[in-house]
C-alpha cells in the first residue's frame, strides 16, 4: 500500500458519515409524515450578524429541508432586547408546528445566554444546552444531547466500535462541547480526563489518550507529539486563519499533518465534526417530533 493511501485511510470522513445519517433521518421523516400527517419543524434563531454564525444557520436550514423537515428562520437585529427574544422563544414554545428550537451562539454581549437558553422548553431544546437536558445527561437519563459532542461520539463509534475501557482525554471544558463530551464517554465506559486553560502540562495528559478530543478554538494548539501513537483524534476546533497571499483557510485545534503521522484515525477540518453537528441536530429534532406525537 502506498504511504499516501495509508494516510488517507486514517482520515475520518465526517461528511460521508453525516450524509448517511441524514439519509436515514430523511427516510424516517417520510415514514413519520405518511403515518401521522405531520412534518418535524426546526426553528433557528440568530441574533446579530456574525458572519460565521450566518453561514452555520443557513447550512442548518438547507440540511433541514434536505431531510424533509420544515425550517423556520428568525434573523433578529443585533440590538434585539432580551425581552423581545424571550417573547419570540415563548411563541415558538407554544407553536405545535415547531418541535425543535435552536438559538445560535454566541449571543451579543447584552443578552444573558443562560436565561435565553433556559427559556426554551426542555422538550424543544434540541441543542441540549438547557439545565434540564444538561442535568439529565449528567444523571445518565434520556434527554436531548448537545449536537457537537453527540456527533463526535458517533464518529468514534463508527470508527472504533466499542469504546469501553479506553482512556479519553478531552482538551476544553465548555458547556457546549467538553463537559457533555465527558458525560457521553463516561456512559460508554471510557476513563475520562479533561484538560482546560489552567491545566499544567496538558501535553503529558494528552499523550495518555487512546482517544484525544480537542475543543478549544486555538489554531493548531495541539502539536503532533501530544498524540499517543495509534490514538484516535477528534478535532472540534474551527479557526479561520489568514494566509500570506491574503486568502483565508479553516484550521482545527490540532496540527493535522504531524498528528496524522502518529494517529490511527483523525478528523479533518473542515469535513470532520462540523457536518456531524448538523446531522445530529436533525436527529434530535426528529426525536422531538416523535415524542411530541406520542404526547411525551
Ligand atoms: P469555549 O471558548 O467555550 O471553551 C474553550 C475551552 O478551552 C475552555 O474550557 C478553556 O478552558 C479551554 N482552553 C482555552 N485555552 C486552552 C489552552 N491553551 N489549553 C487547554 N485548554 C484551553 O469554546 P467552545 O464553544 O467549546 O468551542 C471550541 C472550539 O470548537 C471553537 O473553535 C469552536 O468554533 C469549535 N466548535 C465547533 C463546532 C462544530 O460543529 N465543528 C461546534 C462547537 C464548537
């Protein structure tokens, strides 16, 4: 086997895995429509005009339509008052055509993220970030699981099968990624270590990981020599990097080329975790529609 082909086979194709998941959701949505006469609906709320967030919410709308679901976009100005946003969320909570609500983060500074996220009814909180769903996850109960860590878990399971007994090291401890990721991996029987900004010598911890998940948001923070030989690396970070020729390039939190030499498997940026995040959002929305239909 040529070395370049050997390297290519180590790269986890998030796009392909996400496409397969979206196709299976599309089939289930069609069955659901025929059986119940209902169509799952996802409302996405964006406040302000952060260019990256605009791209993310447009992608979410496109994928929602592709899966046969209804998409409701609410693009609000940067100056939106918290009360106005809470009123919109209350209307969406009460709207039977909407099964999932996602408020795109980050929010402008004058809005209180915790108050806004917790205003979403837990059964419609398909991003799983409210205190009800976060609590259920940490107690090992069913609920909506945050889409990005759920996508990472699916990539790991697709690549490795069982994760039981593996040591997973997570760099980054946010509510959005690191903490729910740790809960999900504990449930799978992993031994979990979490590093964060105050961790002394994160490299020596990272080198112990059979699984290394990095969600920090600092371009190429993790050099190749932080990767244990044969580890599986999931790179959640996305940073737009300026190039000398004036163009830009998306890079992850891991120095990809060096890590590729050490790892057994690794996700690329872009084309790794990102597509899985959207596919898992669709999956959570479909589950929410099924629960609403059953009157759960
Ligand atoms: P965050 O800023 O909320 O959290 C960052 C975490 O990294 C914190 O726990 C912090 O303590 C830790 N950290 C910061 N510097 C560190 C360092 N030098 N060493 C070790 N730990 C350090 O970020 P977030 O919302 O979790 O997002 C992280 C990255 O993941 C960002 O690049 C974001 O764009 C990306 N992201 C991607 C997706 C996707 O779908 N692909 C989804 C969510 C987030």
